[in-house]
């Protein structure tokens, strides 16, 4: 009796495994699925991220704060540490698919400084005018540091170049596997 029950269980397990295996192999067949077409809309959905910082750096700087009444005189210097993020707005990425020549062209937008964050706890002052050391000094210095780091970063080309290259690498990493899975004859060009 025990041998008969074990035999029935083994046959049931084998039948169930065969049934499940048959379903999985049929669901993966290309005979029942419609061919997929690569389109701009599909590719845009893949990279739908909006603002993406593709580069972050720590910046140490010194800002000088002029006297409000006499701008040629400096009231104090303030050293600071800031984090700067640069990247692109992925909403502005343009994608063009030429299905006849099998070329996908991605046009990148301009790299911008996305975020400047001055760490207020790192502010360190050197006063030339002791009267400037009052209750508003921290807020004034903080605003001047943000202005200083923003100006410095806008004139530094390396930040923009690295952020742009990182953005290209991200777009290539997002699109390439999808394109290769559907049709590996397509060529991806990123400008």
C-alpha cells in the first residue's frame, strides 16, 4: 500500500513538472508574440528620469565680503566647504530612430549645475572689520559662499565635461541592453 502511494505521488510530481515546464516553454516562444518595434516613445520611457546629477564634487573656497557702505573695503573673509552637483535634464534629451538605416540618434542637452550646497558648519571667518561680526554675519556669509562657489563652478570646464560624459554613459547603459535585446543591428549614436 505504501509503495502504491509513493508511486502515485512520484507520477503526480512528474506530471506537474512536465505541465509547468510546458507552460514556461510555450510562453517564451516567439511564435505567439508580436514583433516589437523600437520607437522614440519606448526609448524616452526608458530614460524618463528628469533632472539627474551625473557628477558631484566637494569644493573648498574662500569668499570675501565687501563693506556695504564702502565696497572697495573688505569686511571679512570666510572659508567654506560645499558640494556641487552637475548634470542634465533628461526631459530635454532628444531621441530620433531611423528604422530604415537602423540608427538611433540621441541628442544631449546642455550640462548645468543642478545643486550647490554650502555646509554652514564649515564657515570660518577672518575679520578685517570687527564691526562686521554681528548677528547677521552667518547668513550674509552663507549667501556670499553660495554665490562664490556658483561663480567658480561655472567657470570650471572640467565639471561640465565630466558630468556630460557621465550622462552619455548613463544613457548608453540604459538604452543599449534594450536595443540589443530587440534588434542588435541598430547602432546608437550619442551627440
